[in-house]
């Protein structure tokens, strides 16, 4: 006979063996051309790989986040495509993009290259082999979102449910996939903030409504392009459903946001799962030796300057670079400056360290960092908020101006225009943030709120991914809005019925009035005649 302790030991071993053998095969389609988006998407994939799942990822760019359980299939850009990509970013950085909706409409032609390159990646033979080879079996698809709903057809090809990974908060562009309601009267259309304890005033509601209409037009044009690309990629398969039906295969959306701290507070359907901060490590990795020593000797603190992975020094106006160097080189604080061409830096100064690549999250976690000068990308702002670092934002395009304005309204820092940057305002803004403690205090308070959750971002990714795998999709969580057209979703047919009824009642009333008037008039004439 087996003793009682031994039975418990055998049971524990059996449970461990069973749970360890239940690793799933997960496919990540992260083919967009945004490095910052890829970091968030790969961070979600890495969490699942660390949990023991087998993850295969399709990318165009080389990911900086990796894991031994992640197999990467990269369809890299050619040299000509890299040049075209750089030119596109350069053109966007030269324009005033403070209005997101209008800037998106202006950039439709410039963005066409990105979407076509995304489609080209999906049509590569190595990628197509994922569904043509019958030996490949996938339990789930993670689809990286960048207005590229056409790639959701890939989940149908591999016969797996799909979770969309969106590097933003719930918004008008992505909400329709899960039937999240559009609340224009009090939820900003893309990136803005609502003051605590207040609703949106008339002017802001009017602006929000106009932005929503503009985004609706952009959405319509985007859908036309998505349908076309969907047909080009999957049109030769008669078994694949129509484009609009494929979109209904979406089980959940992982949003890189946290509404309880960031706002705005809005209704979300169960399929909206917030994983804001997924790219942030629980414990920062050690910094490279040169950076560790540089920050360790920063007796007056340090500043991190990074304008993201898209905007490079070559995209900036030369006189703007000179103005930035003139200000930064005179500061007591040490500065780590992300700069790609180390052979041609803005200038030499003992307090400035240039680096073409930065472990941004790890640097922001360092206690000597007192200010983060950024381009107001969602990822960078999230990391600064998490680590409680005040910011000076120099937004360039897309959602960055809105992100910067929201950050300023929350009291976490200041913003300036990179297009019109001058030395004195730049210096004054830096010194204001460094010496006025209110910015650091407010962002530190937010950091505490941002971290306080029932489940961490990593735990949420693991739980909900495995939930969808266990149930072979999550159709039971879908909002009825997913299956309704615009007319029925907005009760336009009911309003039309009421309008018809009202018109009929008015016509009947008009006829009764005429009949009564004629009868009364006829009686009056008879009385006069008598």
C-alpha cells in the first residue's frame, strides 16, 4: 500500500505533469511597421512564452523583446523599403499634426505603404506555410492591431480563435471589433482627458463630435482598403467567409491602457481587457556598464531624452538639434540622449551620453532619472507614469499631441512643439519641471494608483489567453452590437417608424381639421341663406 503522504506526492507530481503538458501553440501576427507597437505585442507574447506556451511570431521588423520559446519568422524590409519608410516618417514630422483626425486623413497616402507592406508580409511563402502545412496546429492567434483588420483572415486560415493586441485605449477605430459602445458625449474620440468630477463642456463636446465624424470618414476609407487587401490575400480561398464575417471571429481585445487611473471612465464590454504596462518589467534589468557608471556619477540627477524609434535625429531640422544641444549641454544634470548616428552627434559635452539604442524601461526605473523628454508615444508615457517620472513632451504625429495634452492636464509635465522649438522656452520648461516638485509629486501619486490592480497586466494576459484557448473562442462574451448594422445599432429604423407614424397622425389630424372646417363652413352658409 502507498502511504497517505506518498499519495499526496504522487498527486502533486501528476498535476504538475498534466499542467506542464498543456502548453498551447500560439501564433502572433505582428506585421506592422511600428517598433513601439512591436515592443508591446512581443511583451504579451513573451509573458505567454514564459508560462510555457509555444509561441510563433510573424514580424516585419526585428523584435528587441525575445524568449527561447518564441520562434520568429521575420520578413524584413529591403533597403529601398527602409528608405521609403524613413522618408514617410520625415514627411510626417515636418507637418503640424495637432489634430489627430485631420492628420490621419492627410496621411492616408503616406500610410498606404505601411499597410501594403503588412499585406506583403502575410503573403510571404514562409508565412503562408503556417496554414498550408497541415502539420502546423495553432490554438490561438494574437493579431497586432494597426488599422489592419484584413489580417484577421489569418486566424480563419489556421482555424483558431483570435485576440487582438491594441497598443492604445478603447477608441472609435477598434471598438467595433467587440461591439464596444461609442460614447461621444463624454468619452474623447482618441486621446484626451476628462477632469475628475466633471463632464465635458460644450466646446469640448463639439470638438469631440467633429473629431468623431472625421474619424468616421477615415474609418470608412480604411475599411475600403482593408476589404481590398483581404481579397488580395485570402480571395483565392472559397471556404473563407466574407470580410465582415471574419471580423466577428474576434474573441477579445487586449488594450494597452488602464482606465481606472488614466481615464476616461467609460463602459467597456467584457471582451475589452486592459493590459496597460505589459512591456514594463517587474524588476528592471541591470543597465549596460557605461550607462550604469554615467548615472551612478550623476550627483545632480539625470535626464533621459528619446523621441522614440521612428523619429531619428536625421528627421529633425538641424537648427532644432543645435538649440536642443545648446540647452542640454549647459545643465548640471547628466543627459542620456538617444541618437542614431554616433559618428555625427549634435556636439560633445561631458554631461551628455549618446546611444543609438536605449533600454528605456530600465533607465526610467533608475532613481537618478529626474526628467524624461519624449515624443509622447503611448509606450514611453506609460513607462514614465509607472516609474513616477515627470515629462517634457515634444509630440510629432498620430496620437502623440493628444497624449501630450492629456499628460499636461494631469499635471505630470509640460509640452512644447518640436516644429517651433526655441532655446529659451525649452530651457525654461526643463528647469520648471526639475525645480517645481508638483510634477514629480503628481506623477508619483499616479504611479501608486496605476500599479494598484486586482490582477497585474501579465496575469491578465495569461488568464484571458488561456480562457479563450480553454473555451475555443469567446463568442459568449460578444456584444450584440457585433452582429448589428449601423441602422439597427443606432435604432434608426425605430426612429424612422416613429417619424412615419408621426407624419401619418399629422396627415390624419390635418384631414380631420379640413373636414371639420368644411362641415362648419357649409353649415354657416346654409344658416346665412335661411
